[in-house]
C-alpha cells in the first residue's frame, strides 16, 4: 500500500512538472505569420538587426544574452552610435560576428556554432537567407522575425510585443508599444485637425555627396512615413521600396520640402553628417553642397527654407515617431508648434537606452552666417 502511494505521488509530481513546463512554454506568431515556440525566454541570442530596439525592449542587461550578432550593419553603418554603445556596454567588443545578409557574408555555420536558443532577424534578412534559414531551424534553433522597416504602427507594435515575449520582458515591451502607439495617435489627431497638406516632399539618402544621386524611398521607410503623415511623396509610384530618382524628375516636381537623410558613415567624406557626436556646423556645410546642384536654387524647398537633415539611423526603430513629429512639424507648422522632436529623442534615450542621444538628429538648413 505504501509503495502504491509513493508511485501515485511520484506520478502526480511528474504531471505537475510537465504542466509547469507547458505553462512556461512561449508561443508567438511573428511578423511573417510564422508560429514560433520556445521552451522558455531566450538566454542565448544571435541578433541580426534592430539592435537598439532589442536593447530597449529586453533591457540593457540583455546584451549579456547576445552570443553573436551581425556586426557590420551596426558598427559600419552607424559607427558613432556603435562606439557610444560599446563604451556603455563593453561586452560588445568581444561578441562574435556572424556576417550579414546585406553583403552576402551571413554564415549559417557561425550561427549554429554559437549554440543560440534564438535567432532574431529582420523580415527582409530572413527572406534573403532562403535555404539558410531552413538549415538553422533544422539544427533546432528557432528564428523570430521582426519588421520595423514597414513603418506601420501595426508592425512596430507586433514586433515589440513578440520581442518582449521571447525575451521575457513583456511589461517593458508593452510600455514601449503603448508609447509608440500613443505618439503616433497624437500625430494623427493633430494632422486630422490641421487638414490636408499639399506639400510635395523629396527624401534623399545623403551618403555619397551631391555629385551622385542617392536613394529615395517609395513604399517603405521614409517614403511610407511621409505617406502616413499626409505629405505628397514624389518618389511614390516612381520606385518600389527605394532607389534613385532622376535629377530632371526631382526638378520637375518642385518639392516644397527636402529631407536629406544623413548618418555617420565611414569613408563617406561628402555625406551629410548627422547622428551621434555630429557637429551641426559641419552638417549644414555638407547640406549646403547639395543645394549647389543644377536647378536646385529655384526649388520651392530651397527658396523657402524647407531643406532639413534627418538621422537615417532613426528610421525603422521604436524612436522613429520623433522623426514623424519632425516631418509633420514641417508639413503642418501650426499644428505641431508645441512639439519639440529634438527634446523628445533625448527623452526617449534617457528612458529606455543605456546611452544619451548626444549629437544632431534633426536639423534645418541655414546658410553660414545666419
């Protein structure tokens, strides 16, 4: 009888343990509609993109869970930003690099060798991997896809909530998602009260200098944002997600606003230099060079003080509502006169990230001497 009782208690304990495991299991549906299951919050992560969003959602200490990452799309694309994080989070200097899909260096073998319990990828990077993604999953490594590139509230919120669940930081993720949703709703409310904007907008990636036309944005990133804000994006219908517009076409459209998307790129001596540790005087000098292009002096944007620099690293992030505020402020000056985007970006970093937003992130052009 005693033996039977022990067997019963043992079986009951096993059932309780199994139930506990089932309750601890995490199931999410990511932005590509893929159902992903983890036995528990991730403890060993390979991070493919959306570095700042990962740190915002999972918390700065979550860098200790990163066992490998795609290095160049952070360190080379945003060197001053990366340097600030490396100073705040010294472990960054020793995390192995797995390459990236952008230049074809992404290594499936290095991912598997890192023995992660989760690989986090941008949706576009997952698509680019093709069979490589299936090899990683066949090795027992789950992949979660995120998408902040689409610049939709829905994808921003979903990506944030999914990231919070797989990292075990749902409360932090919920607060960030609500912060983003509320900020974008406030923008919508102000725009609806202001009425329709008839302003034409041209955005150019100001990376290569004025002698070479940089990408503009049609259906994604800055282009999607301008559409949402009610501006007339002159690239829409001319290109897909991104690509250059012809100089003749830009002149024919007579844009009222020009946004030069700048950053801290390496070895780009003519780029509009905005971002971390940027100097506003140098940024305006580089902006001024673009205004010497043939025909630009006659554009309404140039004649009427409608040329601005924005930080390209701020697109496709949980802080991009600040850039939406800045663009909206140019489209609807009266409706956004009490909004200070530059201050809001500083506040976002102070609240959610381990570094300060020291630099230039939004900047109107002014000729030297003004």
